[in-house]
């Protein structure tokens, strides 16, 4: 720890809704160091999806600053943003987002395909990542032949395959039962223990408590110890 990987200062994002301007993010500031496991928790409509899109370089701020590993995201063009997404951030989604006609290993290889890696390197790295999440023996299975928890492990392996400095998990246990959710969170804690920086977006306090640091978002504002923290019970 110690090296800053994300620095967000006074970030603002607004949307036009029915002729009105809605402020989704109000001058948000967030500092994340390399190797952290941070949960961002908030209810539906709190701004957490907008913040996730910002952190994931899927959108750019209107004002304020987002520095990701020394890159000023607000100044990047679409091609540069796509490159950052591919190289710097591993995405883990609630609904896995696996391609049904591809095997587990082929799904994991996809980001490397976009990078133009050699076929043999793709297979080797993808197999290593499947083994990392305990699915080395399921490489040739299709998603339909895997349980929900196994599919999410494949998705985690895919997020790891380009060795990005950040894993961004959006409600990664939202489609899973409680036992499987615990298994997935254990995988994420293991990866964090190996040095991966993890940002977990969730509405579930039980999930958020698995992280080492919790930041609350409500009405487009972030709250953490030291500010005026929102009572977590107000979320539910």
C-alpha cells in the first residue's frame, strides 16, 4: 500500500431528464491506494452506477478531476478510454456477461484477443486465470454447463487475464444465493490478498462488510469516516 492508484477530486456529473437537470454526482472526492479492497454502498438511485461508470472510464466527468494511474481521464479521447478500460480495469458484472456459445477458456481469452496476444499466450494465460479461481478443470465447459457461482468465477478469471491493476465489481453476488455469494467474496478476498486492488459496488451491507474499507453514497454524495456519515440504516 501507499501508492495512489485513483484520485478523484470534486467530480460532478449531471443528466437532463424531462427538461430538468439532475445532478447525479455532487463534487465527489475519493482516494484509493494500490492493494485496497473498498466497497461503495448505496441504495438504488444513489449515484453508485454513475460513479461506477466514471471509475470504469465508461463516462467522463463534466467538472472535477479523475486521475487513474497518472492518466487524467477527463482529457482522454474515446480510443484512449477504451485502451484504459482494456488494460487498467477488470470488470465483474452481476449477470456474468459470458458469451453462451464460447467455452469457459474462450470467454476468458476474449480480452487478450482484443489486445492482439498470440493464440498460445492467450490459452496459457486464460488457463492460469481459471486455475486461480478454482476452475482449471472446467475450461472446456459452456456457460450453460456451469452453475451461477462457476459462471461468476469464469467472469472473474476473464477480468484478471490482462493483469489489470484494478478489479471493478458491480453487484458481483447480486444473482447468487448466500452460500455461493460467500464463495465468490472469498475468491475476491484471496485476490486482494495477492495484491489486486478491488472496488466493489453494492447495495448490500453484508457484502460491503467483506471489504476492508466502506464508503457510502447517497443522493450523489460520498460519506466516509471523518465527514458527516450517513446512517447505513437510512439505506434500507
